[in-house]
C-alpha cells in the first residue's frame, strides 16, 4: 500500500490510545496549527500490520514516523512549521 502524503495516523478500531491521539490531533487542526491528517486502519493492509501493528497509533509525516503510542505535539509542530526546503535551480 502506498501511504498518502502529509500527516497520516495508523489506527485500529477499539484502540483507546488511537482515539486519544485522534482527539489531540483534531484539537490542533481546529486551532489551525496543523493540516488535516488522513486516518488509515493499520489492519487493512498486511504489510502495514506487520510493520506498525504493535505500535499503534502511529503518526507519520510523508511516510516518516513522528511518534507512536502518544502524540509528541512539540515534534509535530516543529516539523509542520518548518519552512519548505529551497531546491537549487
């Protein structure tokens, strides 16, 4: 499975840590501090389940892990607020 670009939360049904992270992300999004995050069920793809199944929830930014189990809001805000890279011409 190809992960979407941007913020992605790998979650599963019935996971209280997942629900907590999603609530915290929703509050940051509502405050305009982060862009919307896509939510994927980690159990929907065997490769995702093998790689991340024991670490949910997992927050990814462009495919790179930011945090798992609990939200590291400082790291998330640092990463989403950095200026875009300037590419050489």
